[in-house]
């Protein structure tokens, strides 16, 4: 049986509020994803069922393209059919899906036949300069930004249990949104540094060229 719950003002951080859609309905998931298709960066996170070993599967997939569009919480464990739009979106190489520590997510999605063509692990791409542990990275920054609501161990085991609490949905929506927001800002910084270095190189070339003339 399909369900959809929408929340218009889930607090993210500072004054940012998120529109959150939690659904297992294939049509609702598809129409929400249509709003994402103009964007090239997608924040993603996957929560798992409470099964063990090979029986564990993805329970909830969270997608965000920023605060101006809904965060989609697709309850994969409660969907009675495959959502073709969702499956194709994940597999489309035109989009960059960004997350923290993605190895487990990739494995879980693969267990239900889902593939992702362009998954970027922020944890591996950007490290804290003074890191003392292999996994020190902007994942810590993400936690500081979004996890003002901390789930208990018991709550963390309930991602496949319906209905999800408001705390679960806030936590999940913030995870996907933070991944999107952090990577988007890093991309802007990276592009700015590239352009600044290019301008400096062109200035040096012009200076060398001018120095070749005899006056």
C-alpha cells in the first residue's frame, strides 16, 4: 500500500528549512525525481534494514539537490515494485551522487539490483589537513552541521519499521542535504581556485610577452 508524508519546514541548520517527502509510492518518487533532473550534483545517503549478514538490504534512500527542492526519502524496503525512474536516475552517469563513506551503500544497493554510475565519496576526496586517523574528513563537519538530533542505538535499527518517527526523518533529510551542500560549496571553491590560477598564469604570460619587445 502506497503512502506519502510531506513536511514543509524541517530545520536543517541556521535558518535553513527543508521540504521533506517521505514515500514508498512509485509515482510520487518519480515526480519528485523529475524536479532533480536539472541538477548535476545529488546528495545521497542510504539507511539499512536491521537484518544480519547477506539478509541486510537498503531500507531508505535519501536524495537532495539543495534547499530549494524537496528532500526525497524513498522507503525502498516498503516499495512493492521497482521504481524505473528512481533506478534509471541512480544509474545515469550525467549526475554526480555525493556521500560520506559510500562502500557500504554501494554494496547494499547492489543487493537489490541497483547500480550507480557516478558515486563520489567526500570522505576520500577531502581530508582534514591535520587528520590523525585515516577517516578524519569533512564527514566530521557534516556531523557537526546536521546531527543536533542524535539517534539512539535502538532508533538506528528501525529504518525499515513503519511509520518512521519525525526524528528519523529529520536525521535522514539532513544527511542527504549536508552531503549536497558541502560538495556544492567545495566545487565552487575548487572552480574559483582553478580560475584564479588560470588568471595568474595568463598575467605571467602577458608580462613575459611584453618583456620581449625592444623599446
